[in-house]
């Protein structure tokens, strides 16, 4: 298969954007879980 330079750049950019989306979702999940954990700990005392 013959990939031109614009096609390679588009594929790399697509992978980078997907990686950013996944990292963002993981960050939001971690911070949301921390807020839930803090609520549980404050209710425990």
C-alpha cells in the first residue's frame, strides 16, 4: 500500500486525538471516584 504524507499525518493525528480522549476519560473517572470516596469517608466519621 502506498501512503502519501497527508494520509500518514491524518492517521497519526487521529491516534493522538483518540489517546487524548481516553486519557481525559480516565482522569475524569479517577477524580469522580475520589469525590465519591471523600463523601463516603466524611459520612463515616
